[in-house]
C-alpha cells in the first residue's frame, strides 16, 4: 500500500512537472535560442502614453525605440533583454507642450536622453496557439531613477515564411505590454500645481514592440 502510494506521488510529480515545462514553451518548432532585434521593418515600435487629470487628458507617443531580447521558444522563462526609447522623441501633438515636456522641469531630455527597461526575470507564463502571456520583472530607468517594476505582457510569434521575408528575415515577435508609472517615483515634479491637475500623477504606458528573431548562432 505504501509503495503504491509512493508510486502515485512520483507519477503526480512527473505530471505536474511536465505541465509546468510545457507551459513555458511556444507552440512552434524550436530551432534553438533566438536573438530578437526590434525592427521597424516588421512594424512600428513605439510607446503610447496617456495622462489623465481633472483639467486635461494628454495622449502622447515615443517612437525612438530600440533594443534586443534573447528568447528560447522552448523556455520562455529565460527571456531577457533591454528596450530603450529616446526621451527627445516623446511627442503630444502640440509643439509648445512638447518643448515643456523635454525641459529640465519635466523629462530633462538633455540630461536623461533615454528611458529603458531591462528584464531580469519572467514568470506567470501561459502559452496559446499564437504565442504567450506572462509577467516580466526588471529595472525601469527614467529621469535618472531606476525602479524595479513588473509588467504584464502578451507575445505573438510568427515563424518565418516567404511572406514575412518580404519585410525582414527570421521569425517575427510582437510584444504588447501596458503598465502604470508614478511621476513622483521618478522625481518628476513639473511646474508647481500642474501634476494632479493638468498632468496625471500616474501615467499609463503601452509598449508596442516588433522584432525579427534569428538563431543566436548566426548573429
């Protein structure tokens, strides 16, 4: 009886372990680890951000996005890399407001020219037929301040084909992530009285990232 119980426990452990392992895998032929390079030839890389405040809602974007990620389709928990955008490319559709945004009172683009996120771990992975979702944790750096943040993301993965090669070589990877940041956390004070009235204390950011993935051995 004891032996049967031990066998059953061992089988359950193997079953659970197999389930966890399979949850880390994309439903594509592996081909080994990939280097994903963000590439506007695949589609436009950008950050879209929204500030909601009682007196004014502001929507803007930043298109000076670059970066690379390492990705193993057989183990998404190993996803690592850094995504960067140029502070000076942040725009709201209003030239005067954009000048204020880039000034020392706000983003201080001349002293802090980039905003970046470096992935240090990935968990809560769920795969589906076209890709996966998960939670990426890492270091978000803005305005000279670095904070640890966790960002939920959705990933689509398209294997290379004759059609995709018309844009770029390799498999295509598309990542969408939405999260909030607090201006106070990054020492962005702005003009007295503006934050909380015309500019929201929390800024909602959506990252739309597109890249082509090539085997790391060929890079």
